[in-house]
C-alpha cells in the first residue's frame, strides 16, 4: 500500500472533521496514528478555545439588581384563581399564534418533487427544505422554489442566491428562471427586475414579456448635514407641510410602498448606507404616508447606529408627536439619542416619562441604568 | 449552581426552582441572581458584548420566570437557563441583524458596537467576524455552545440540511482563515529568525 501524500492526508482529515461536525457517518479512511500537522492542530485549538470561552458564565455586573427588579416586575406572582384563568388565556393565544405562524410562509421552500437545489457546500436540498439565504444554489434538472403562492422555477444548471425570502428577492448568477406565480424581484448583473407570471429571465439577457420590468433608480444624492433651516426630514406627519425645495421637487419620486420595500430589501441585504438613503427619501417625499410614519423609527435606529444621534432624535421625536404602536421603541431610541448627545436634563425627563408610560418594557432596566 | 450533570438537577436546585414557581419572592430573587451570569454568558456568546446582549439578558431573565413551570429537572438549572438565554439572543439577532452585524460601516460608527472583543479572545473574534452572520451563528451554536444539529434546527426554526450547509460553509471559511494566519505567523517567525 502506498504512503498517502500530505494532500491526501489533509483531505482525509478535512472530510473526517466535517462529517463529525455535521453528525454524519465519517468515511472509512482513518488517519495514521501519531501524525501531526500544525494546520490541523491550529484548527483543533481554535474550536477548543471557542468552546471554552463561550461556555463560561458572564460576569456579575452593577446593573444586575436593576435587571432582576425589572424581571420581577414584568412577571408578577399571580393568585391561584387568576393564575389558572391567565394560563388558559395564554394557552389559547399561543395556540392561535402557532396556527397563524404555521400558515404564514416565512422561508422560501423547494416546491414539489422536481429537481434539487445544491448548495456551494455540496448539500442537496430536498423538497420541503428551507433554502438558506446568502448561499449560492445550483438547480439540478428543473427546480422550483416557492413562498406561499409565489413560485419561481429555474432551468437545469441555473445558479442563484436567495437575498430576502420575505421580499421574494433572489440574485440570478447563471442560467435562466421563469416565474410561475406571484411577483419576484430578480437581480442580475447589478440591476433588479420585477417579474410576474409568465416572465422569463436569462443571465445577461433580459427576455421579459413585460417591457416595464424596471431597474432600480440611481441612489439619491448624499444627505447634506442637517441644520435648523434645512431639516427636510422633519416634515410633519400630518397637517400643513409646505412646498419641497426646487431640487427635491424635480427629482422623480417612487411611491411610498415601493420606497419602503426597497429600503427594507437594502437593509436586509446589509446595505445600511443605501437603506438609510431610501428611508430618508420615504420620509421626505411621502411625509404623511403610513409607510413614512413607521419608517421614522427604523430610520432613527439606523441614524443612531451610524453615530448620528441628532438626526436619530429628530426621527424618534417626530414619531412620538404623531403617536403609534412603535411608541415604546421610539421612546427608547429617544433616550439613547439624548444620552449620546449628553443632554442630561432632557435625558432625565425622557427616562422618567418612559418608566411611567412603559412600566413593563424590556428596556426598563437599561433605561434606569442611563439615569444621569 | 452545578452545570449539566447526567443525574439532572440537584435537590437544592430543584427546591429553589419549585419555590420560585410557587411564587416565593425570595426564591425568585435568589434564582435570578444565581442564573444571571449564565444568561449573560449565553446572550454574549450569540450576540457579543453590547446593547443587544444586554436587552437579550433582560428578556431572558423575564423568560426564566415565565418558564419556571416548564423546567423538568432532566438537566441542571444552569443548562436550562443557558438555552433560555440562547433563545432570547436569537430572537433579537433575527430582528436586528441587518443593522447590528452585516455592515462594517455601522460597526465602525457605533460607539457601543456589538463586539465580541470582551467575551472571547481577540484572534477567535477576528476569525469569526469575517463570517456571514448565519454561518457565524451556526459555528457558535455548534462548536461554541455544543448544540447538536437537531437542537439547532429547533432553535433556529429551520431544517437540519440548512444548518449543515451553514456549518460546512462556515467551517471551510474558518479553515481558510486559520491556515492563512498560520502561514503568516510562520513567515513572520522565519523573518525574525533570519
């Protein structure tokens, strides 16, 4: 028997380790005893260190008392009679929610028995499997994927990635797809196409029946630093408003629903800069729409994440003035923004108001911790 | 508190949980105080150190109190609490992932950036940070926290094949990173010795 080469040993070690990680039956080959390789040792050491560090308890912290008190307040001790009624109500609500969640499609699934989708890692996805977002998938024979009633089928050898299951968004990287049902957003070579039933798209060749399958518009101009006089995104949610500046009025605008959908797609794809621009455009161009109203909280969170606390505060305060179901999130965002800005007096007032208005909030403990 | 034992929860653990479930105020407070470090460790393992993990720890503390009746005593209280913490962290990861993790620009700008720097050694953090969020999550749950593939499928509400795909992708990306780092370190040592 010939001595295996280092490359063969390495390949054997890799297949053994990966099979063990996936809890699958490892291949028949075994490594010779006593064989050492620094690459294997480094990888083994990595996973040992990972397990050691991640299974350790966290530290005891000064805020623990506040966290405990908040939890005790959020889950009061119930009396036996009311507890049983509460339990029954909770079970009914949970059962209804489970039925609702079961009927709502949340992931793209392989439709029917035709064909197979194979991932980059060589895993064959069978009918009913949830297809992973972000991984490149190759269609074997004609393979379809669906979410609810929407169905997209691909020709043999087509390659695509699922960008956003909820938005029916995929990127086609090779081959061709046909839309059987529903509306799909298919990106190809940097352009996005909205396809409906009967539409066909082949890589690098658009062969849609619908001439209005439009690419995305160019990204809006970067926002100027806001001043007291140019707070375009402070347009009131309802009421007077006023004429937009001339440059803004001339720019072609999409409808609120389209802007919101594209903003969410950009956010889901991790493109925060683009998502921020689109949310700003939504709030600026359609200030009275319900989409803009809800979008203010998201925009505030994005601005906060980008270190723009003043801009974030404007959004949260605008939402709170109008009111809505996201008031708790907007109020917590306002507190965080005020803290970042160092506005101590306003922060104190905002925290007291928050604790009064949202006594069972999950943010309660952290809000108390920000008290000046 | 004891960690997972083949015999399940110890008698003192069982007694404390039972008392807390009956509504004993002191028992509830002592139980949370004992479990908070475990909850914090679990949420930081998934989300890193930062505001998201703090929120998840708070929610996990609430979930512990709400779920006392579900603790069966098959394993230790600490192991049960760790899973409660992981679930709470995963819920937040689902809601906040696009902002908190994927965009390097955001991670640079945020002062309270969700960072793993304080919870795991720097080199581990550097390698893991290069993975896409879903692959990193799979690696952390499987190799960091020791969950099996079926357990992960339940936690993440997805199929076992999807989990395996993410694990394979993540392991192969990490393998490449670790080997590159090994070669760089070797070359550096060779240069130093020259």
